[in-house]
C-alpha cells in the first residue's frame, strides 16, 4: 500500500510550540508530511518560542503581518495556500493544526474533493471544526505519550496516569460504543474490533481511547467490561490475532 502524502499547515497563533515533536510523530502514523508550513506574524514576541522548533523539524515559516488589530491575517494566508496545494494534486490529505473554528469551511471543502483531513488542536477546539475533519486529535493526549507506563503483559490494560485523561468513561461513552457494536454485529452477535474502531471514528472524529487514559481501543473495551472477547488466529505468517467482541 502506497504511503499517504500529507500537507501539514500550522496556525502558530492557536497552538503551543511545545507539542510539535509529538504532533509530527503522530502524523507520521498516517502518512508522510511532504509539505510542512506554519503561519504567523513572526515579528511578534509571543511566537519567539517557535524559532528553534522550526529548524529542528524542517517546518517552513510563512510571514503574515497583522494589518488590523483583532484580525488574524494568518488564517487567510493559510487558507489560500491550502487551496493552492489542493488544486496542485500533489498530496493525498491535509493536517490542519489549529484550535480555531475559522478553518471549518476549509476542512469541509478539502473533504469535498475526496481528500483526507486530520485536525489537531487543543481540547477547547469548537465542535464544528472537529466535525468537519475525518479525524481530530487533541494535543493534550500527545503531550502525555512520553510518560507511558511499561508492561509486558498484553492482557493487562495499560492505563495512563489518571490526571492525563482528558475525558471520563461515562455512561454516554459506554452507550456510544455498545450501540456501535450493535451496528456492526453479525448474525451471531460478533463484531471485529478493527471495524469497530473505524466506525467509532466515522461517527465521532475526535474519538480516541487515549482521551480516556488508554493506549488502545482493546484496553478501553476490556475496562468497560460489557463484552465477551474472542481472540482468533488470523492465519497470517506472524500469527497475529484478530479480536472479536459481542455483548454479554
């Protein structure tokens, strides 16, 4: 399968620079960032922290002066560049890094062209922008990735530090997962875990087990304790297991 090529466009005014390394590592799980640009007024002292980070990660800064007080001119420059890249047809998808709802229409327009849109921003990001993306990742969960506890037992759910979870596994979340299992279940009630993960993300672009303190969906499923779990041989060379589940 050919690796996806991605254009990474960053709104410097709306994301903190400390997350860049983890953010690029997360993006690399989906594809290869062939375009990496960041937009802001680099004459402002509040963006000074970005300078070293840009050099270390080969991100191209785009200067955009603020012509009017209270208006973010970087948004317009970023949108214009995004459309130029879109029509050049040189990338398979876009990663829009911002917590600003002004990019909602941009994300929608890119998806209309059949391109993948990944959004990355803080928990405060407005829902319309999140909903416009194929997938949305919160920066807060990336910040905690370097502090994962280690375990050698694959059957033990790996839970992050409780203060690193940004959402609770409440009744609404459990019902969301249970209903999605029902949507996919075969005649005997079994659902393939991989298909479940895809459906959850389609229904809710910002769904991620890491939001709840778990590394993987499998760990979250075991924690909920509402399903029977069946590990089946895949028949592949590496003896990988396919995970199936159904309601108890």
